[in-house]
């Protein structure tokens, strides 16, 4: 299916690794122009992947905690390309700021790092999105809906992301700007791999991974970043032209299906 994304410009935060990379590659594969906002450099092998797709792309170095730098970047991107067709709010990290040991100052710092730039990027882009009748895609987390028990700040930020998704969808419906969220559960990313590796030797890592994947109903496997990327590209495209205010769960049924299902 042609998603009709050729030459459309999308700002993607945290697009160098993991889920962000999966989204960038899916957009580039559809002929879109991803503009990556990230504090990390573009690795050579990643650059090769984009070049092999014949992609037009740009990487802008920014620490999104420096929120005041976002609006000038947005304005420069619009000036350069003449349009902004969509925003992908993806950057963030589950920093395990728990209830018992996290001070309110640390809580606010985590909220800032996982939420404020979502708001500011859309705030700075909203006029341009109205011009293009574009789309916003927020990357959420199951922790906002299921809890995790040791990540109060991250869960609060991701809960707010889902709230903003519905609020912005309502606020921008009259302007034909669509706003949706992908809710991620257990996705295989470099950060997730690093976490698994913290459990000891190879056998211990495999046991920990198995304890997680056995509770994922569809295929008893992790979600890939490519699966998230392809869903993102669809939601950003005009092929999903009457979809807004939705939480789309790309999670193999992890959140909503009975995890006691026996897969035969």
C-alpha cells in the first residue's frame, strides 16, 4: 500500500535508536523526509541504511531537556522545507523513579525529561500542522495503564501523554489535524536489551526474557521496532484520515488479553 507520504516532512524525537529508529526507517521507506531530533550522533551503519533507501533526511542535535531550543528548530525546519506534515513525540526513558525513594525535585526532573518536550514540540509546531492538516503521534507506554510498581514519575508522564493525545485531538479536530498515540508494552530495543543483560549470565538473561515473553499472547515474543514503525507510518499517513484521539496498542495483546492464555 502506498501511504502517500512522499516528500512529507516529519519531526521525530529520539530517532537515533530503538523505537525512534524503527519509525524513521519506516517513514524513509515510504519516501517521507524524517528530521531527527536527538542528542546522539547518527551511526555510520544507520546512515548507510537511510542512504540505501534513497532517503532525504536530517539530524539535528539537541538535548530535549533544553526545551527553549525546540521552537527555533521548528521554525528553521519549516523555513527550510516549506512545510511540517507531522510530529512524532518519542524520546524518553523509564528511569525507575519509585515512590519510596524519589524526592519531589527528582520527580519533577523526570516529568520534565519525559513530558515537557512533547508539549513544547507540538506547541511550537501547531500553526504549521494546521497549514498542512498534518498529524501528531505520541509514543506512550503500558505503564500509564497497568502500572509497574517502581516508576512513579515515568508512569505519571506517560499518563499525561495519553491525556494530551485526547486533548489535542479534540482541540485540533476542527483544523483537520489528527492526534493519536501508540502504546508500547514489551518492545525489543537497545535499552531493553541492556536491561535484560543486567540479570547475569546468558542463561539467567534467557530465563528472565522467557518469563516476560511467555505472558505475551500473540506469538509469545517481543514486539519489534519495525512493527511499531510501520504502524506509526500508517497513523501519520492520509490512509488513516478518519482516525484521531486513539490509543493503538502494538503489543501482541499484552495489555488487553488474558496473559494466562495457553498458546498451542
